[in-house]
């Protein structure tokens, strides 16, 4: 079992070169080495928690079959890729970080070309050799919106969670700098994939889940707000106006109560179930975890500011706060996808 550091330290678009996937770390890969692979695509698994490409490479030295790991579908989709970007039988060439054990023929994708056209360069996906305007980092991929004051309804819609420095504070070696208790520090040192809940398709809980790159959707209903994510098909129900968490069951995403402060949705969440990765890279959470989030639409509707404050006295010595900005994507068909158990366990088998 390889050590899971969940090193998402170099962030998508802003700190792109080495973003790891959501469910496990790149610890099995030699990130200081790069291999070139050219051959025929013989399998293409577009599934959570990671997309996998299987390539048959033939050379004078014989034949090798490579298993190449890419980001989760929702992350690739946010970069312009789609499930039909490739097909079995395509001739492809790529660069990748090889496995530390060179005999295993596994690798982590860096760049990809098909028929001489760049499909993926580690930063974003190119369509027909040209980056689509919606993938531009400068505006977060947001579709043009009419300027105007924000309203409560401005919170609703489909959003791209754009990776920002706060992500690295939770999913990189920097997570070791969080204000953890001695129990929390020991848990981070001892973590291995053998106790990884992702292998059983247990998703990250919030706020970690809310920070992962990909698409989220917010729907305002009569007495609730539904917050969903494409990755693993996670759903959170926020009970607007409810006064207490008493009697609610414990769940991975907890029990959420919402209130409006002007046009900002404030969400108070408790009753989290214990989670081995409930706070950060290798850092668990307990049943005492408490989370307050603020979803504030910005004027013009192009972005939403997401703020959070999380506490857990068992694993944190003090509250941890963070801020991200989500980009409006009304052009996107929001398509949640559940976790595939066989795919989730693939990295443990290899």
C-alpha cells in the first residue's frame, strides 16, 4: 500500500503542473521522472474517482501495456475534456510520471496528443488544437453575464469550483501546518491507503469536498437548498429556517441548517459521522466536527464567494477558515456521476 499524502499541492490552472486526483495521492509515481508513451488506446474508463487510459505500446523491444491515471471526470470536464474526446483504437502519444516501481507499467498523465493535436497539456484541454474560451483561467471559465445586483436567486445554478491556494493548504504537504492536536498529528503520520475510505466509495466530506475542482450545482427550493457535486454524485440538503440539529442522523456530509443574511446563504452543519479523511490530507474528523459556510453571490453573477470555518476539538486546536471563488457555468450540463467501486479500488490492487 502506498502512502497517501494527497499531494494536491500544485493547483489546477493556478498551480497546475502536478494536481493529484481526489481519491488518492501520486505517491506511487516518480514525479521527478517523465516517460513518453506512444501507442493504441485499448481501454478508456471514464469513471469516478479517476479516469484511466490503457495504452498498448509496440516497439522494436516488444510490447508493453500501460495503465495511465488521469483526473476525475468532473475535473477534466471543467478543463474542456469529455467522455467522447477519445475512443478505443485511437493512436495517442503522451508524457507521464512513471510508477516508482518501473516493472508495473503505471503512470500519471501529464500531456496527451491524438493524431498530432494536443488534447491535454496538463493545464487545460484543447478542442481542435485551440483552447475554448470557457476554459480561460482569467475569468474562471464563466459565461458572460449581465451586470446587476446580486439576489438570493444568484446563488442558484451550476458553478465551477476553481482551484485556489486554500486547496493546497488542505491537500498538500502544507496540510501538516494546520493547527492539529497531537492525536491529529499522529493520524496524519500514520495514514496509508489501507485505511482510505475512498476505496469503499466514501466521498470526502465538506468543506474538503467543496474545495475539489469540478462542478457544483445549487438549487433553491421552498424550504431547502440542494447542493450537489458531479464527483461521486454527492448531495447535501440544507434545511432553511430549521432551528436545531437535534435528532438528525450522522452522515458523511452532516446535517445542514440554512439561513439568509441578505443575499448570502449561511449554512451551519453538524452531526458529521467520523471520517478518516474528514478534515484534510490524512487528517480525520470526529463526531464533534462543526462547519459554518457562506455562499455569497457577487454582483453580475459571474462568481460566487465561498467561505468556511471548520472546528473539531478532537483533531484541531483551533478553528480553520478559508475562502474560494466559484465561477458561474450556465453553459454546462450538470451531470452527477456516482463512484465506481471497481475503479476506486484499482489503485490499491495495482
